[in-house]
């Protein structure tokens, strides 16, 4: 079946586009492309769903505050909300206001029909958001803004995966907080960088739906900067 173009959104140096197959009565599935490349597809969201479940599983507290970047088609958000069962809080940072509009208007009916009361969706770059005053602390920060720790959606995203970018996230983690990063590929160079920046890194391979030959990865980054600061 062909994908129908629903809408486009301008990005710095590019374009996002929302596509749909099917309709509400027969069942609809959405896809987001960035500059013509598939970013997220509703047929293959298994690993994004597992990422949301992992976000709650890796939290060291029972009612965590979880920051998710970005929204996409909302599968990670929906899985996080389901696993939290109303406990804790979820903040989503999404670069494109249009993606938020698409989610509310087209996508949420099939992905997250009931908006959780503990959810806030904030438009804008997660890298800028995390540096804001009075932001955090977060028990878990989930990063799924590109296809892995390499800039795809915006050239500015490269900064998120630098030592300085990771330290900016770590500064807004609670003392036992963790960063969870989704990747479509194994990223050994990123692991070396993150370990060099003071994080303990572990990776979990995630099965990708409909592609038994394909694995996605969740990188868990833990830091002890908070506890070091506390013990001083
Ligand atoms: C791969 S999709 C996320 C998929 C999502 N996990 C899901 O379950 O559908 C990436 C999303 O991150 C957003 N994004 C890209 N760069 C961002 C940034 N710097 N800050 C916040 N959101 C960003 C994109 O607009 C897009 O909506």
C-alpha cells in the first residue's frame, strides 16, 4: 500500500514529513520522514516501545520523573505512560511544534488515546531545554531524537552526543539517574566517548519488528557525578 503525504514541517536545513497508510475505520499507520529518509514508522515500533518500558525499569525510584526527547509517533511515550500507571511524571521535549500538532491531531487516537495527567509536552530543542533554569532533576532521560548518537534530524544535534552535551544532561539527573539512548546501529565510538566523559555504559540489543535480521540498541549511561558532589 502506498503512503499518503499528510503534511510537512520546516526544520533548520531540512524538512519533516508525515505520511499515512489506511484510515481510522480500517486502521491507520503513520510514518515520519526527515529530508526523505524514514525517521519513524508505525509498522516497526517494537524497539521504541521497549525503550519506553526500559525507561521505567531502569529508574531507581518508584515514581520517577522521566524526560523523553523527542515525541515522534509517541510509541516510547505511550509505553512509558503504560509502565508508570499514573505514577511519577513524564516530560517530552520535541523540536518541531508540527510533530506535536500531528500527534494531537492524527496519531494519538491510535497510539495514546487517553492523555496521561502526569504528561507535559514541551516544544523545542532538548539540548536547550536541559540547560534551562528550574529544569529537572530527572530520574531518567530518554534520547531518541535521531537514528542513534549521530545528528540526522538537525546538524545541531551532534552537540547532544558530545562530552559537553552529555554532561549537560547529567547535570539535570537525580543522583542515581540514568540516560537511555536509542540507536538503530551499534555505536562503539560513542561508547568510547561516553566512557571517556565519565559514564558507565551498557548496551542492550532490541529486536526490530518485521526484520529478524535487524537489531536496534538501547545504551544505558550511568554517572556518579551527583553522588560525588554529595559526598564532598
Ligand atoms: C525517531 S523520532 C522519535 C520516535 C519516538 N521514540 C517514537 O516512539 O515514535 C525523533 C523525534 O525527535 C525529534 N527531535 C529531533 N531533534 C530533536 C531535538 N534536538 N530536541 C527535541 N526533539 C528532537 C524529531 O522531530 C522527532 O519527532
